[in-house]
C-alpha cells in the first residue's frame, strides 16, 4: 500500500520514530481510507499519532475534540516542536489570540485544529469550519461521551449531531477505557454503524509490578525513592490528609517533593503540576485528583501508598508510568488495615453501590495477595487472558516461589464452622468464632458452643483471612457476591471426601523485612549514564530557555539512544529515536556538540545504529555527507507527498518546497512518481491562462531555466516572478 509507505516515511521524518506501535498502522490506514474508526488502546499506547499522522497526509484539516485544556496545550506544544501547523481554540485564549487563530484556520494550511467540545458546538466555529476542508473529526478521550465512563461530559453527547454537517469528513474516536458498555455507547452515539473498532492489548509490558507488605509506609517510600534518585515519580495516597502527612515526612527525610490534591487552591495545584512536568521537582505526592490531563511521558515510578479501591483505578494510575515505553516501576504497599479503610469508605455508599464496590475490592485484594503472576488478574479484569506462565516483569514471576504447606486441618476447621453456621456468615464472623471472640454477634448466635469455637488461636486474624482467600481462589469456598457470606463448593465436598490434602501459604504474621526478590531485569539498553545525565541537564537548560517542558525537546529515549550510539554527525543524529526533520535542525546540533565533546574527553568512538549502517550501505557511497534538505524534500515528494503536504510537514512555505524540488531535479535526480497531481498543483499555484503556460514552456526551452530574467523578458513581463517559479518547475518536470 502506498499509504503505508508514505506513513512510515512521515513517521521518521516528522516524528522521528522508526516503527509503529501495535495497531497504529492499521488505524492510520483505516482513517486514510475514510472509514470511521474507533481505537481503544491503553494509556501510552500512542493514540495521538493515529490521528496526527493522517492529518499530515490529508489535504484539509483534522479537527480534534479534547476535553481538557492541558491536554490540548500539551499536544499543540509538541506539534509545534515538530513544525506541524496546529492551532487551538478554547476558552483559555485571549480574545485577540482567539481571533488570530480563527483567521489562521480560515486561511487554510492548518493541519490540526484542537477544540474543546463546547467550542465546536458554537455556531461561529461551525461556520468557520464550513469554509474550509475538514477531512477528519477526531474525538479524543471518547469515553467522555458515555455516562458509564468515569469522566462523562454532556457536550460530548451532542457531537454526534454535528457529523451530518461534514459529510466528507471521516470520524475517529479514541479512548483507553475498555469496558464493553463504554465502547458500545461510543459507537452508538457517534453512529459508527460499521465502525472499524481496533482494540489493543491492555498489557503494558514495560511496567514492573510489585507488592510489598506495608509496615512503616513512609520509611518504605523513602527507601524506595532513595534507591532511585532523579526518577520522576508519583506517590498516590487515598486522602488529602495522607498526602499532606507523607509530603511532610518525605521532606523531612530530605526529599524534594510537592503535594497535589483537591484541597489546594487552583493556582497551587497548577504551579505544582508545572514543576513536575518541567522536571523542577521529581516526585509528586497526590490523590487521584492528579493524573488526567498529564501526558508527561517519562514518569518512571508510581507508588501506591494506600490500597486502591478497585483494579480499574489501580490500572489507570499505574498507567501514568512509562508512557514512553521505557521500563518503569509500580509499587503497591499493601496492608490488611487498609482493606478496612476502604471498607469504611464503601460503607458510606448506598446499598447497591456497596455491593458492586465490595466485589471490586475483593478483586483488588486478590491481586495484591496472589502468589502467581500479577499480570493475570490484572488482564483478566479487562477480559484479556495473559498467555505464558511467567511475565518476567512482576515480583512473583521474578521471585522465589512461595513456600506452601499442608493447611488441611485449618481448612477443615474453617469449612466445619461455615457449615455449622448454615453458610450465611461472612469471613470475619467465621474467624471470630475460630478465635474464640466474645463479641455480641457470636454470643447471640450461640456460636460459642460450637465445637470449633476458639480452636484457631494458633493463627492471627490476618493469617486466617489469608487462608480463607486462598480457599476462595482454589474454589473450595465461594463468596456470595451480594452479601459476602461464605459457601462450601461441590468441589470442596468432593475434595474432602477423597481425603485430598489442601496446600497453601501461611504468611508470616509480621514479616521483619520486605520479602527478598531477585533483581528485576527490565530491558533498558546499556547506556552511558554519565553522558545521559549531561544530556538531561542540557535538555533542561534548553527547555527552560524556550519555556517548554523538557520532553517537548526530546523524550528520554532519545537521550538514551544518544548515550548508547554516541552519534558524531548530523546524519547519525537523524537515525536517533525521536529525531525528525524539525528537531534535527533545531535541537540536534546542540546535542551533537555535547556528545562529540564528551566522546573526545573519554576517548569513545561512535557505535552506529543498525539503520544508519543500512542507510549508508544502500546508498552509492558509504561515506556520504549528510543529506541536503532539498534531497530529503525531493525524496518525500517522490514518495507521493503533494507540495502542500511537504510544505506543512517541513514547516516551510510552498514556494520553498518548489525551489527545493527544482534544485533536486537540477541535481540530476528524476521524478519516479506519477506527476499528474503535481502538475495540477503547480498549475493551480501559478494561476495563469493555458496559453501563458504554452508561451512560458517555449521561453524556457529557448532561454534555459537557470535564470528567470531572460524568460521574464521574453514573455514581455506579463508573468510575475513567483508565477515563473511554478512554471519553471512545471517545465523541469515535463520537459526538462
Ligand atoms: P495515549 O494517548 O495512547 O495515552 P500518546 O499518544 O500520548 O498515548 O503517546 C504516548 C507516548 O508514546 C508519546 O510520548 C509518543 O510520542 C510516544 N509514541 C507514540 N507512537 C510512537 C511510536 N510509534 N514510536 C515511539 N514512540 C511513540
Ligand atoms: Mg491520549
């Protein structure tokens, strides 16, 4: 497919990436074929590229609806660094800027227009859009359409009605919310009858998952952070008070951290968030309020200081780590006391919601307690199976297998107590009986007269809870989803009849130390950390000077790539991850200087990238100087881009593209593509009568094309110079 070929080229030239992430290519092809598309991919899956790249290939404009100003600002800012013409209209703009942006859109050439939903609904916006060519309407964060989603936005509902006003535009929608209900809601409200829906895997293999028993949480967090200096991280706490207390504690332990929660003033929150995004402070201590609206790609650590209420929240929060695909770590501090805290919250809800919340909590606890691979329960929650025994990136898969013992007798006591109390009580009451409690409920039910009453003193409550949960996991017990009562399964009956043993783990009641785990082995390439730090500092300085977040300049992966391959020329820089044409010009030279200097001091030679080797060996000579811009542009056009697309991708005027193409052709390069479209574009740009074209062609063939003056004179000065530029190129293409 020619589209695919062009898309791959734009991927490198504009975005600086060598390959697509899963589904990106398919989604892009689908959008380019103007088929309505729904893309469901996890956070960090690379959804933005799925509409940004086709936007560069369409002639007209792509309209992007986004729910948050900070998200729009982030994307516009990054596109600006890539020299992609993108514009935003929302309520945060001053009236002057608003009008200026409207005018820019009206003039045409804007590839991406970001709008708040309410802005798109305005008549003034709609009439602006009626005047231009709209090729794609993209709804980002599309779960906002659904009342079932966690961020329902009523204005999103009305978007569907607008579709009929843009009959030629394709519609695409993206979200990271995978529940079938939300998915159906999106399809239905946007009228995606034959929507092509692409659902990516929700596995995030670059996230290392780990659970640690919480003892002294503050000390544990401090130790964890101390072992990972300079790593951007978020520590989630359940409450505002928790945030304030942990912030204080970490500060007094010498950490530079900032708090974030809904109790702070809006200004304070904004300032703290910006310090984090701009790498002024590495660690945020925050409630759930922090996250949506933050696209910082290099969050390396997410710690849960408290137990999340459910897997969905947990998954969403750990999802903020490692958007850039680099290895990142997620630590959950888990304690049985925290389960009770969540239960207390749940107790405040109305009854139906309590029921659902309890089921969700059980799933979360099962995740925390499991001795198996942690990816399995996590993905299971999203209806996905994890195939493979060992994920290699969670504490259980990397650690020693747990010591199981024969727990038949204890299991027996439990089941007996459950049976004797008619299977209508929950775990805690059963444990009360085993522990010989004298509480009212036990005495009122006469349960102190049971045979098993007080027979469980040798274990702590936590250990009993743990055994109970293991029996549930082994399907010997069933917990009623509605009331929490424990029931004995048929499997258990058969099991005991056959006198089979029950095996399980009895955790140490108070582990003195955190369980020892093998060192994790995530695949960060070996890179020169000293050089990386120098480059990071350079990036920070440049970012501060330009007033943008550091990751706008280059993502971490670019710096790591440099610290692996030590590029010594701009040509080598071009092969580095994240270096497209625009950044090659604006930022690569400064970084090149630093790398060259570092290598000089340390006697290090370049370690060229595979694709550099390939690139140069496929060319005429292996020691070619860096490609000239006109060659890159000429090749882009040969690959099927129009003049206008090339202009927008390279961030130059269309006249500049024409001059570069002329130079390319004068340099004995030929056009290998179909030239009809180019001809049409040129004739349109030249805006002259047909007979003038004929006259000009004759003049060029008589006077040559190196200088325009003689031709200008031969045509009796009737055709202006800028028109002659177009016609000269037309001549080169067709007669040259
Ligand atoms: P999402 O919207 O799905 O959460 P984003 O679009 O914000 O994800 O992308 C996450 C990160 O991945 C960004 O930093 C982006 O530059 C990067 N990215 C996207 N596609 C690619 C790719 N093909 N190769 C490398 N990095 C990519
Ligand atoms: Mg996104």
